[in-house]
């Protein structure tokens, strides 16, 4: 199958996060299976990336119009289009010449309440609902049962597929743990929905009973002007360094308002580090999958559980070993199986592919030159 992925950020976008990691891994797996993939996104340069053709589509807001023009112009070169929604998609249900499969990790929903802009806090939820309305009958893929149930309650009636994040188990070889109790938090520092301030509050409360406890904060962005005692910020570390730090920590804490799935929980578990998290959408589901602890979303509740765990290192090691075993059930091969099934159903049932005359003409020739 010849697949076109339309999405906002590309793999090398400065603000790329879990959604872009997921997209890259899915396309990589599909290419490995013999499909072809083109990724149209906001990117400074295009080119080939592990068998995936990346097309630099410009910047927001013109990116979305450019994506629709690209789809119309080169439709003859593809069999299906995946419209990835990050609050706003490319509105492909409004006139796409190709079968459509929507990819949505989560609705922003509660996250709007934490936006720093009063205007976005006010109009964000209504604008998102309006922009998602055209997708309600379109087949879609999401990354957790939590997101699937949420979309169903919002009127999404199209066939839905849950394709979880995966990991590459061979990549994780846990080193020895730190000699002192160490918490770790992973998330973009400037993303209000990650609630870094809650993680810092958890650490401060833990230190009241375990003075030597430390907190490592891993993520892109600028840390606070004043670094609290016992806290270390690791900014923009590469994957290898991040995996090492996750594995050396004793316990992952996560305080997000919501997640599509909670990929950091899976990565920490694969490294032998258990988790204690807020019981928020997506995050709670990911934690439960690796026997993590879920608490009500208050720093006091999370601090209490974290302190109990840090006082029992042998129990933590046992929890980490079990978590690592459970994390291995999540792999990109299984994710690829779901994607192939979703794409097959999409092209056979939802839409009729555009007719392709024996000679594609000028548009087809241009597409061949591009692809």
C-alpha cells in the first residue's frame, strides 16, 4: 500500500514529542512490511528517513492548506491518506479523493484549562469540538482504550482501532540503580498539561521524610529560574541518555492532566523502573498495564505513595522486574498488525479509491518525479 501521512510536526521538529515518535515508528514498521510511506509535515527540510519520504510542508497555519493541495495534486500516487489530528487535522473528510484513516492520540479536553493564554482557555474547547466534527464517521486509529471511549462519547461512530505504543525491548539494558532514592519525571517543561509544578511539589513533600531523595526532570524546554534543592534538570538529552537515566532512577512519577497513552510509563517500565502516577485519562491506563500505582491527582497523595516505595528498595526492584516483563508485551510488530488491519478495512469499506486511468497524465508524472 502507498500511504500518505499528513501531520503537523515532523520527526525533527523542535517541539516533536511522543506523537512524532509514534508516527515514525509506525511508518518505519509499515515500510519494513513492504508498504511505501510519505510523511507530509511541518519540517525545515525533506528527504528520506529510514525508507520514509519526508515532505517539508511549510509552517502553521499555511501547513494545513498546503497539505490539502498536496493531497489533491498527488492523489494518483497513493492508495490511502492518514490524517493525524493534533487539535486540528487537515479536514480530509471534506473532499478527499482518497480513502481516509484518521489518527488521533487524544482530545485536548481538560488540557485547555491549563493553557497560559486566557483566550485559548476560553475558545479552545469549542474550537476543538468544531474542528473534530467532520471526522465523526471516519475510520480512525487511536492509542488507548481511554481515548477510544472518550471519542465514542463525543459521537465518533466510525470503526475504531486501538494501536498501542510499542517499545524495542533489546534497546533497554537496565544499569545499576542510583545509590540514593531517586525520582524521575519526563515531559516537556513548557507544556502546562504535564504539570511540572506538581512533580516538584511531590518531591518537596517526599524530602520532608526522606531528606536525601532526589528528583531528575528530563525534557525539552527552559527550567525554572530557581532550581529547588535536590532537583536536577536534564534538558534535550538524546534517547540513549534518557533511557539510561530512566533505568537508574528508582521510581517514575507522572502528573499529566491527561495523556493519549503515557509512553514514558512504558519506557520506564522497560528499563526496570516502576511508576506512580495521577489517575488521569490515558496515564492511568498505561500505569495499570505495567502494574504501576495510580493515585488521585493531588501532590500529597502521590508523595505519600512515592515515599512508601522509596523506603522499600527491595520491593521497588521486584516491582521494576515485573514491570519490565509486562512492558515487553508492547512492541511495534503488534502495533503494525493493527495498522495493517485498519488500513485494509479503510480502503475496502469506507471509500472507493479514485479511478486511475491507464495514463495518469501530467499530475501522475509530477507525482512520480516527487516520489
